[in-house]
C-alpha cells in the first residue's frame, strides 16, 4: 500500500563559492599564484592592482549568489549599474600595504638547457667504435638506465625486448659483452644491474692496493654478511685483522651507491619551497608576517567601468547592449567574489598561523623541539572558532620561515603522551630525546629497542618497546644491528 507523507530534515550544503574558497585556502604560495594568474586570464573584468586604472569599490559586497550566474533569470533593466561604479578618487587597493615596494619587479632566473643524463652517456658512447648491431644494443641499454644510473632488468628480458622492439636478434652472451662497454662510461658504476655490481665497478677503477683488493673480495664473496654488518664473520672468513677490515669498509663507504645522481648536468626539476609565513623575534617578542605574494592587489578593469557608464547614459538600449550588460554583470560578480575570497583567505591564514604561533610560543622563541607542546588540529580550531578541516587546509603543504629554518606547518602538530609525572608531553619531544640517545650510543654495541625503551623510562617517559620501534622507523633510523660500526 502506497502512502505519501512529509518529512523535514536539516542538511548542510556548501555553496560553489565556499567550496572554491576552501580550495584557495589549501593552496600553497606557488600554486596560489598560478590560480591567480589563471583567474586573471579567464576573467577580463579582473586586473592586477599594479595597473593605473580606476578601482571598483567593493565595500557593499553582496554575499547572495543564487542568481548571479543564471542569465535567463536576470533582466538587464533590473541591474543597478551604480553598484558596480565607483566615484572614489583613491582606489581601495592603493590604500593597502604590501611587502613589495611599488618599483619592485619580479625577476626570474632563466633555466639553462643543459644536457640530459642519457644524452651525456650517448655522447660518450659515440667515441667508441662498435659494429651496427652492438651500437643498437648499447643505445638500447643506455635508454634503459634509470635516474639512479641502474639498469634494473635481467639480460634475458633485454634480449626479448631487443627482438620485439628493435628487430635485433641476439644472445645473452653478446648483450653481456655490450654491458662491459656501457659500464665503462662515466660516472663510474653507471649501467650496473644491482648495488653489488655498481660498487664493484667503482672499486675496479681504483688504484690497486691491499685494502682495495680486500674490499673487492668482500663484495664478491661476502656481500650478504657485509650488508648485515656481521663483522666478526668477515674477519674470520677473510682472515684479516679488525684494522684491515675497517680500512676496506671505509673504502666501500666512500663509493657512490647512486652514480646517476652525481651527474652535474642533470636537469631534473627541483621543487623550491616558498614560505607562506615568516616568524621573527623582535625585542623578545614573536612577530608574524604573511608572504606578500599571498596578498595580491586586484581591481575591476577600467574598460568594464567605461562600458557600464556608456550603458547607463544610453537613452535607447538595444537588445545587444542588454545582452552585453548581462555578460558584464556576470564577470563583475565573479571578479567581486574573487577579490573578497582572497581577502578571506589572507585573514584565515593569518589568524590560524597566529594562533599556532601563540600555542607554540616557547618553541618559536627557543627553537628547541623538546619545547613543542602536544597540539592537534582541534586545539587550534577551537581557539579560532573554525572547522578542523579549515585548519587542516592551512597546515597542509604550507611552510613557515623561522629563525631556526623553514618548517612544514603540519610537523608542528603532534599527539600527547603522559610522562611519569602525569604531564602531557608531545610525541615530538620523545622522538627528539630518542634521537639524542641513539646519537650518543656506543656504535660498537648499539642499543636494542628494549634497551632504548628502558633508557627512556629512566628519563621519565614510560613507553613500550613496540612504540620505540615505531618512533625509530619514523625517524628513519635502522635497527641496532645495522647501526653497528667497528
């Protein structure tokens, strides 16, 4: 049996403008500049504040956008043109301070074209005399080299690929011969198939000596024991003294495990970090500033103001003029919202980072990570009266320039743990103490996780062995056996 009934429910929905504002807040400085550039290109009604043009006053900003972008519901006669025109002699954007002076120009350093790593290897290969087939195989091998300088493929796979892709039919023995050629190229160790082969290639190019011969012997016959640092077994197996073994290991440690990374002409792009905030200590007090690149000067174009003036003064308004003013209104509303959204973004960033700075004042004044208080997103969200997701967007992928270096904001957040006195301490503080303990340990007998847990307990931090192991892995510190030295 079918029935009809009414049901009332409350639901929260974000408007398109709110969603875009959240996206703007999440963007770091460089991505924000790209988004700003895109908006300036797409909206002809929006211009940079550096232009000498009339500004449009946005103090009477209307937050209702329900029908702004629906041309079918707007009558051109209903548009109040005066709302979009300003008779203010001094545009608002000229009254706003910025970190850049008026005569500053943004200068960029051009990238050098350079030579790629593969081209560098190819240029060396051209100095060798090879027959046609060997030349094709050698070029194929060079093309298979990864960023680290390795060819991480088996000889049989290479033989198959040569047949299918290059129409070259060869045997594994022939490919091995060509391998010897490409492995003689610079930098030493390039075109190796694994770490063992890479290190051996480099050692074989060195001046022969007793310690070099021993190092080669260790890598050829005892590579597994060497990687696991079983020094007593190496001394017994190779019948050497501890001092001789130490010298051989020192030679191995001087080798480059990633020969591709040593190429100076490598043109791989590097990510540059642009701090979104700067914290300075002035007369014993913390001072926070927002990067000037996050505070652009924007206004409505002079041409659009002139078009609206012409429409306002026209006595007989044609259909084409009415259509044009509808288009103009749409672009002006979009420009108006974008300017307001940028202001809200600046305010949100500044308020959030200011609260984080106050919360972690002791850390920013001293730079001692042990002074970091336990802090989660909700702690900051409650203080500024915003949602946790908003704080997360500010903290994620943004950096702050401090007197102690540039820090990723989200790294300032940490969970809390209880010490023996029942006080809340940051997990970052415990990690820092753990790191200090490991640095000061006897490297001949490194501390196991159980011993580390016992030492931390003595210092007033009762944590389990598995927690010590987790923190050690997060700090990228190997287990005790792999920290052993002779």
